[in-house]
C-alpha cells in the first residue's frame, strides 16, 4: 500500500548576520518550535525537519544542493523570520531542483499591543522579509505556492498539507518507472504522446515489453501460490457460485489469479509502480487481466488501459498524493451519458479496470463475456461507488506542451439498479453541469481516460501541475464555455511566447 511515512520536508529559515548572535539564537529557537509544531500536527502528512538558520549565500546554496540529492526530501518550506536580503538566495534557488513553498507567517500570532518595542520589531520582520524573498522568487520566474497566515491555524496547516501531498506525488513522478505490456491501441490518438518530452518534463520513464515477457512470469507461478491467492479472494470478496470451489468455472478464477501473481512479480522485480495493458495484444494470456489490474491499483500501482502511459503515471502520482485519505483513486473513463434534461449524469466505468479502492461495500467477483479482445471470459470485481465530491483529471500531449484538465464532479447514486451491467461503475454529475463540462473538456482536448479520485482535490492537482510546469485548467462550478475558450486562447499565446523568455 502507498504510504508517506518515509518522506520529509526541510524547514529553511532565512535571516542575516546583521542582527547579531543573540537575535539569531532566538530566530533559531522560534524556527525549531514552528518545525516541531508542524511536524507533530496530525494534519501534516510528512516529517518536518528543522535546518540551521540561513544567513549567507553559501549556506543557502549548500542546503539547496543537499536537498536535491536527498531521496526522501520532497521539498522545502521557506520562512523569512527576519529580513533576509534576497540576493543571497539567487544561487540556491537557481540550483534547487525540488519544489518549495513560501510560508508567509510569523512566530507570534498577535501584536503585543501594550509591550511592543523596537527589539520585538527587529526580531519579528516576516511581514517585509517575506516580501523581499517573494520578489526574488518572482524575479527568477519560479513557480511556487505562497501560504499566508499563522502557522498554528488549521486552515494554514491544511493548505500546507495539500502542498506537501502534491510534493510527494511530484517526488514519486521524478523517479517513476512505467511498464507497457504491448503497445498503444491501434489508431487511437490521445493515448499516444512524446515519451522523451514526458521524461524531460516529469522525470518518469516509459518502457515497452512484449506480452511474452509477461507470459513467462505468469507461467512461472506455482499452483501453491495460486491457491493461496484464491484464499485471499474468498476472504475479501463475495465470489459468484460458478467461481467457488467446485464451481463449473473455477479454473477461470485460477487463471486470473495466476495472471495477477505473474504481473505483480514482473512489476516488483523491475521496480515499476505503474503499467499499461491493451486488449489488442494478449497473445499467450488466457484472458484480459481484469481482477489483476483492479487489485494492483488498490495496492497503489498506477494503470492506464490500451497503452495509455500518461494516465497510468498520473494515476500513480494521484495515489501517492491521496495516501491515507479517504475516498480512493482509480483509472476511469466517461463511458455513457444519461441525458434526461431533469438530471443529466455520466456513467463512468471501463471494460474491467476500475479499482476497488473506490468501492462502496464488499466487491463481488464474477465472470462475464467481454465480446472484445478475442480471449476467454475475464474475471472482474463488480461494485458501485458511494456518493460525494470527486475529480476527474486528464493529462494530454498538445505537441508543444502538456496540458492537465480537472473536472470537479459530484458522485450520485444510480437512478436504478444495474443488474445486467457486469463492470464496476460510478455515476456522477459534472460541475457546473454535463453540457458545459463536456463541451469545455472537448474544447480543451481532454482524453476519454482519466484519473478519478474522491481523495485528491483540484488544489492538489494544481500544486502538482505547477511543480511540473504544465498547463492547468479547471472545470468547476463557475465555469462557462466562453470563458474557458478564452482561457485556452490566452494560454496558447502564453506558451508560444514563453519559449522566447
């Protein structure tokens, strides 16, 4: 399962030697208290590590270079306790390869009206020290998040937690390996893309493998391993009668378990945390991986169907960002519409591959024909998804840049039971409504595959997109088509002109 326990963020406090030793001691004590308070807060998902107060360009640069090479450091929290002349930060910030958040706070919450004097003023200079630092970051054209407020306020900590989760997702992306079993689904456009450009932009590598490489690992699985996994299935799910012990189709469940074990072994041995499959390349497999893919996603592996490596990598990043939060994340697709004017909705699903991480209740294990792919009937998990807020996110290659689009949605109950639909499914109402949301998504070139999450929010994804340096668009409650099309035009001009900056 995905966890953030190993990650840390470094707390970097800016000052200068001008204030003298005694004041700098107070600055350090205050910074230690803030770092400790944040680290111990149940709202903050990673460890906050205090670093010595920074008063020289050399110290700042050394810290930034150290952060670059520290594998568990996801970024920096920068705080200007006093005034910190910002030219000191140029060498460090230009060499920093990890994201940073500017926490514009001060140690004390309130002004001590009756006792404030110049000693207090000289020590507590965040109000203008942060502006000096902010100018330099803007002058250097560095994308970052600025959080303003007292460090003990819940709203400030919640905003910081969101940024930290995005930083964890970005840290994962930078080292992620994606395995593609087979190639892209033939003649499909949006799932294609420039893998070299993606590795430059995001850091992850995408490597293709013949289906025979996977089949070899599947064939190596022992009968004892299969029987043990079948026991897990029986403990966790409701198994249909024909797939139970002694059932007429029990062998299909054995085959599905063998595929899962072989696929898991391949991914783990290669260090892959994301993968793709395609139903057009199944030679040597008895059935299209269904329950195997679903369970791997529930364990934190990113997935994209039909060779969709961009969505696979993005889903893995979303899983890391949402680790420990309720709701879950899954690969998804807008499958069919309910166009009743009284209540338009989307039914999301896929042929098989929706993660039980988002299931409402205990999933069922069933066997049904697929009518595509030319293989035996595949085993899959069936379930609905509970009501609540969620997002659908897409990442597309626009040729000269990558674009991320997020649509905020409300998950609702199906209008009626779906007794003949043999797939996991979720019904949602897009914001602001289906006609506007779908039109904007299509104008923006959004893919038919998405990362769906009830754990991750638009804010997480926007922070992540800023760290990655990619275009970001939101379709939400206030969106209208005219405004969205104008935003697309402005962005087109910006990204064209920015190549010359």
